[in-house]
């Protein structure tokens, strides 16, 4: 009953969830930089979920638990990676509140993932932390630094 009461009030703990999808490993490289920035920023409760390997129910449980959420997705067919799109829909259906949010995307041809992830923050009325990072093709040192800084800025919000 205590947990239900906590969840119904959307009370969260300091910490952050990074949920991502990656088709060829480029987005995963960005995740590692974001996570390192968060840890270096002093946040010890960092949970990383690859949506292709973890059932959404586990990811949602962690999202309800921790205040910070960063989503990373490659552009897929001019939209989001399907499992990321599904996760965002589930979050929206549950009306999750009291979170801070950051995002990053990767693409080869058309970079729409970052735009859609940013729109999600507006839909949820969550404050957007830092500048969304939009990576074209493989990650270079500048992009990895931007991701590291995104993680560090999130740490500052928690």
C-alpha cells in the first residue's frame, strides 16, 4: 500500500534512468558518454536500459522511481526507433509527473528522432534539461562531449 501511495503521488528519488534504442551501436556510444557525465556529476543512482533487451515494465518501474529521465533514439523510417516510440506512449498513457528530462538522437539521412523526443517533453510538460544532442552517423569527440555535458547537466538538476 505504501508503494502504491508513493507512486500515485509521483514521488521520486534522486537518480536517473537512461533508456535507449540502438540499431548499429552509434546511439549506444552516446549513452555511455551521457551516463559518465551523470556519474561524474555526482549522481550514483543511474539505471541504463536498452529497450531491445529489457521489457518496458521494468523500465517503467525505474522511471516511476527516479526523478530524471534521458531518452536516446536513432531515427527510424523518419520517426523514432519503434520500441522507444512504444515506451514514450506508455509513459504518456500513465501521465507520469514530477520528472526532469533530457534527450539525444542519432541519424544517417533525416534527423527526426531528436525533434520528436523534444516534442515529447512538451507533451508531458516536463522541463527539458540541457540541449538535445543530435548526432549524424558515428559519434565524434565533439558529440561525445555534448552527451557528457547533457549527463552532467542532468546531475545538476537532481
